[in-house]
């Protein structure tokens, strides 16, 4: 449906948000709760991360060594979902599925939905 809002949680989405916002700490990402990552920003970050050697992708605790080798695949999945569903952005939730669902419900209510 057109009113579907994507909410990204955990893993690749948090790493992506940290890199885009230049925020190296998970604690710092909390201030971005409910913010949107645009499809353009996601595309640009996929391109940037793809060009960086794995050992240089490490960025604070939002992109630790254990995720540096898989982050490009993860953010490409985010990019593919945005493209497939023809969505302009994905909302960030650092708090989990239930919180993301709550954000979606509140946004639907703000837009006059049910």
C-alpha cells in the first residue's frame, strides 16, 4: 500500500545511519530515533562503503570489525527494498520492532489514518 512506511531496526540499518550521520556511537544514534534515511543517502552510502577496504570500514561501535565484512550486503538489501517498494526513505529505530511499529502507528494517525 502507498501508506506503508518502512522502519529499519538494528544491524545494517544502524550501521548505515551511523555512517550517513557521521555518528560513531550507538548511544549517539538514539538522537536520530524516528528520522528518515533517504533512498538517495542509502544509495550514496552503498557506493562509498563498496569502495572502502573491509579493514577501513570500521566506524566506532556502529560499524564494528565483526560487521565490516557484511555491511555492504546488508545496506544493499536496504537499498533493494526501498527500490522494490518504490519508497523514498526508511525510518530509523534503534529501539526494536515494537518501538518501530509504534512509530508507524503514530505516523499513520498524524496523516489522518486509522
